[in-house]
C-alpha cells in the first residue's frame, strides 16, 4: 500500500462531499440511473487490473447497500465514461458487472428511504495485483469484496451525498 496516497479518483460530474446530480440517482427516486464518469491516476506499480465498487454505508441494512460492483477492468484502462454501468453498453468487454443490491448487474443509483436524510455514496476504485478475479456476474458483492480485499494494492475514493 506504499503508493496509496498518490492513487486518486475524480469525476467530471461528481464533486467530493457534494450532492449527487439527479442523472446518477436511481430511477425509482426520480433520477436517470446513469453511472457517472470516473477517472483515476497514480495506480501503484504492479497493478494488473482494477475494480470499482460503490457503497452506501448509511443504508438501514446492517451492512450498507452496494450500488455498483465492477471488476476485471484491464490495467491500461484509467477511466469509465458516463453510462458505463449499463451492462448493455459493453464498453469494457473484459470487465464483469456483478449484481448490485437491487438484484441486477451494473449500476444502481442513490435511493435512500424517504425521510432518512442524506446518505454517503462511496465511489471506490481499487488497484489489484491480479489480472482477473475468479468470479462472474452472479457473485455477491460480499464475495467480490472479499476477493478484491485479498488482492488490493491501493484504493482511491470519491464520496458524495444524496437524500430526499
């Protein structure tokens, strides 16, 4: 984890600590459910692939809510365009989009319960020491997280908020 301080993630549409734009909010909460553009730089030497995991630690579930679980992103990819979270787009054929906690593969935007206040949405890019995780789109977010953590070199995070 020596180079972790240099590893950063940015977005053209998400600003750290700011409110998530409606384009990235789940359709069930009035948004467009489009994944945001993400770019990263400064991955440590030895990075062989990346994973993107988006989590709401404030969801009233006891374990938070997984909004996007994407892995096996090739090491030469350093950004995802807006809309990459729709598996039908096929933007990175080698990458796997596992099911989120809405129960479907790909990106599922913010949608906390009414009256629950603002929730934090943590967009994490993780540099991995392996080219591929031995998982497919049916893997649970917990199983992907276990494999990601076992192979993590560094992690970069961008956090935004959203609530009704």
